[in-house]
C-alpha cells in the first residue's frame, strides 16, 4: 500500500516538476534578464546611494551624506519644480487634446484615414530630429511660429531664450507628438456600444448631452491609463531639454532627468546620481499609487457592473 | 413633391418633413464644422514638416528673410551633401540599422518564447512572476541606469552597440505582455491537436502557435523598430565616438558644428526622419492595430 502510494506520488511529483521546469525554461530569457539587468541594478543603485563613487576608485561608504546633500541641493529643488511644472501642463493638455482629436477623428468623414495619419506621424519622428526642427520653428526672428504671429501683427518672444517662455515652449512642443495617445483614445471611443447612444437619444439627448453623459464616462478607463502614463513620462522629460537648451536659459528648463544625466555622465558622480534615480522612482511610485487609489471614485468600468 | 402628392399629406407629415430637413441642415452644419476642424488641425500638425523640408532646400540668405521665401527656387540640394561632409552619416545609418535590426530580432525571439510560457504553460509561481513583469513596466529606467552602465563598463562594452543590443535578447516586459494577450486568444484545441500528434511543448510553440502569431509579431517588430531607431538616451550614454554613434546621437552633433546653419540642420533632420516615414507608410495598418491593442487592455 505504502509503496504504491509513494510510487504514485512520485509519478505525480515527476509530472508536475517537469511542467514547472518547462515553464521556467520558457520564461528563462526574461527571468535571467530580470535578475541581471533589473533586480540586480535596482538593488545595487540603492546601495550606491549610501556611497561616494566616481568610477575611478571603488565605492566608499558614506552613510546618509548623499541624502543630506539632497536637502540643501538647489539644483535638486529647481529641477523638481521645472519637471512638476511641465507635468502639470503637459498631462491635462495631453488628455484633453487627445480626447478632442479622437472625437473628431471618430466621425465618418471622407479621408478619415488620411487625417488620422497626419496627426499620428509626428509621434514617430526621432525626438532629436523633432527637437532640431522645433529649435528652428521657435527661432525668434525667422522661425515659423514668430513669422506666423508677425502676420497677425504680434511680435512673438524669444521662445527658447526667455526664462518665462522656455518651459511653455517645451510643453507646446510636446503636443505635437501626441498621436500615440490619440489612437488609444480612438480605440476607446470605438469600443463604446452604439446602443448606449441610441438609448440616450430615446431619452431626448442632443449631441452635447451624448458627449458629456455617454462618451466621457465610458472613456474614463482610457483617461486613467493615459494620465498615469502621462505622469510617468513627464517625470522623465529629457531629450527636448538636452537638445534645445541644455537646461537653460539659467536653470529655467533644467529638468530632473537632465540633472540626473549631468550628475552621472558629465560629472561622473555615480553615487549621487543613484540617489536622484531612487528619488525619481519613489516619486513615480507614489504618484502612480495615489492615482490608482483615487481611480475607484471616477473611473467607470463597464465590465465591473456585469 | 408635386401638388397631387401634397394633397395627400397630413399636417403631421408636413411638420415631420420640415423637421427632418432642419435636422439635415443641422447635421450638415455639424459635419462641415468637424471637417473644418480636421483640416485646420491636421494642417497645423503637418506644417512643421513642410517648413523643415523647404528650409533644407534654401540658402542661408533665403532663410534669414522676412517675409519668408515659401518655396525655394532653385532647391539647393547641396545642403544635403553638406550634411555628409560634416558628419559620417553613412556610419550613423549603418550603426542604427545594425542596432535596430539585431534588437528587433532579439525582441521577437525572446519575447515570443517568454510570452508562450506565460500564456500556455501552467507552472508554480507563474502568476507571481507575471505580476512582477507588469510591475517592471512602471520602473523608471533611470533607476537601473547607473549600475547597468557600471556592469557594461566592467565588461568592456562601452562605446559599442553591445549594451544596447544584448539586453534585447532577454525580453521586454511590454512586448511580452502584448504577445501573451495574443496567445491567450488562440484556441487551445490547436495545442491539444498537436499534443495528440505527439508534439513536444517546444514543437507546439514553434510549429503551431508562432506561425499564427504573425500579426502580433509584426506589431512587436514595428514597435521595436521605431523605438530603437529613435532611441536617444541610451546611445547617448554608451556611444562616445562618432564612428560608433547612431543617427539620433550623431544628428545632434550637427548642432555643434553648424549651429546657426538651419538649412543644413533641417537637411539632417529630414534625412533622419525619412526612413521612419517610409517604414510607416508600408506598415500603417499593423501600426494602428498595435497601438489600439496597448490602450484597450490598459
């Protein structure tokens, strides 16, 4: 009896183990990559935050010195402020503009595909090429924007050279590349069942009502998704600032990741850069969790009700 | 309608007709407004390209002029040649092509294998690891940046494409997620039929599931292409001499050499954008489907 039971268990163990091994074999590329390129570095950068390391000699333990430096670091504060400013204007603008464009594109008009393409293409352009283009567009005398304004009788400012206008310029620039998000909203809009609109019409809703009371609620999951992704992306704004202004004029466009990059790869202060990276991570995590928490109150999931 | 028809209508009918005519006019008005907005909007989004190309064909004299010269005649193609003079553009193109090609290959191979594991195989810890995978998508890349740099430096891989290509063979959370969703949608009967025919797990993967995954694989390939072609941050960190640089990094060198020569800058930008445009035109449908996929599940 015992032997049989053990033998049976043995076979079952063998079977399950085999399945396990196969499974792990299949995901091993990711698993190995995760350990080597993600988890390992993640933990190591935490460790680095407590050291002083400039690549030339081995890291030297300094305890909380780097974190103390953070508290008095002006550039840290300025870069956080600049990044926050950018996020504050970029994310709502992104959501509203993408939604509106998607609503426009969702109509059955002729040449709809062409319009969609035109709005989408700028988002696949290399960021560097786009930045160079915008340097030229924002040129104070002969750039497209100021030339256009001059025709309207307005004398535009030195967009990238003014501490007042450089951040708004970069925000404006970012709206050129929202094509990705527009498509996501389009998909969201197209998944709204027509029956809801028909029901609303029966209740006497006009176009505006339908938009406000059917479209918007049904699209809240998409809004949530794009907001979360938008915030995460905004915190990491880099290329535009690097190519356009390198943080200037003064520190007006000195964004957080730009500061991180300079710290680690211009001044080679690897340990302090790690601290900056960890602060970014914690900030991102906190903001994402907060958004997740609040989402229950305003995001409407059709599936949840069924 | 003629008089005979009119006699047979009731007041109710007539009012109905008038109302629907009004609706039609209203709908037409709304339609026109939408169309106008679309035209204006898309024009605003396209004008920068037009501006870029015309600038690239002008002389500096034409550029620094108001009112602007809208279309340069004759177009000055030497600007494009000038780009080649200043920068080793061929090297940039070659490096970018190698980076993009190999990374995409690596992504396709590794992500499909991993996605199959998560989608089709049952093993202990599967859901835990999948959640972990999803969590890594939220991790800012800057957190792992410095130690990765240190690792590659220790390996002697700095100033080469290796730090950029090798990780691609170890999977990418986003593509794995996409492919897994796709695999989950494939009917299990196919697996079972293959099993009955005596196929091993890998056979099922390679011969049954993968061939059916062409749409999803194309989407991943295109995303990977665009990402790697346009990637700026990572090449900036790892590639330090011009002969190793990719298009993205090399292009901004142009600003150092020709800072004020906007015509040459625009020529460089146009050259950098062209390949991506071409790829897009040939693969539009897959593109848009792919983007939609990412948002729906979010």
